[in-house]
């Protein structure tokens, strides 16, 4: 007797629990709904942001360095012009043949007290006056009429008669100017000019060659 046994593997029905009318979506559609994260893209975004921040910071640093260089150049030239002006004034003060010249500076009559309420501090402002005017308290205290009798041709009596203080007191002037080139970046961002002129003036008493 021959017995033929037929065995078949039973496949579970995956659609048995699915509601009627609903089919399983394709595999390609399911994969397309998956959100795949690429770690390289995040690194590239961070790198790009860092480059932008570095470029902005680099521009700010360049501007700051250029400003410091420009201020330093102006300071050096100001010191040079001031020293040269004093040298020229000293030469005129010690030269017996130096003619007296009129003073073109502003005469300071007095000082206005600043916000710190202390006299003769950096925040004080000067009260200007004309070199044609000499304060009366100064002249009256010296008694120019009596002084002219005791000391003829004195400076105080000459001032009371309308003399210019620059000529009567024997003041000489030294002046020097220097041009400072403007850096291109400063010219573009701050000051539209090729150079800045730094000028210094100094006045000294004419010693008539006594030294």
C-alpha cells in the first residue's frame, strides 16, 4: 500500500485583521515617508554659520586695528609738530633781532567751572576776550600812572595806554603743521579725505638774547 502524504505550509493571512476595502501600501511608498537624517548636512550647516560669523568678526577687527593705527599716527605727528613749534619759538625768543609779532591766539579772561565743580580741571571752559582788552583789576592794582613815574617805559603803563599785550609783553610765536595721510579703510568709512593737517602753535616770552 502506498500512502501519499501531502503537506503544505500554512501562510498567515496578513490581510485578515485589515478592515475591508483597505489595502497594504507599496513598499516604495512606505520608504518615501521615512525621514532620513544625514549627519553630514548638519556639520556643513554649522561650518557655514561659523564662516559667516568669522567674516563679520574679521571685518570688525580690521576696522578696529585701522582706527588704532590712524589715531597713533595722528598722535605721533601732533607730538612732532608741537616739539617743532616750541623749537621755532625758542629760536625767536633768544634772538636779539627777532621782531615782535602780533598774537593771534585767543586771550583767556577767566575759566568757567565744569560739572565737577572744581576750578582749573579738564572740564572747565575758557572765557575768551580780545587782546585789545586788558582786565581793569590787573591794571588798577598796578597803579600804572604812579608806576610810569617810578619806572618809565614799563609794560604795565603801556598796556594802560592801549598797547597790545603781544607787543608790550614781548611774546613771540612758533608754529608748525604736518599732513597725515588717511588710511583707505578710514577714508571709506569715517573721513572722506586724503589727509588731515595737524598744526601746533607755541608762544614764548622774548628774552632778547639774554641766554
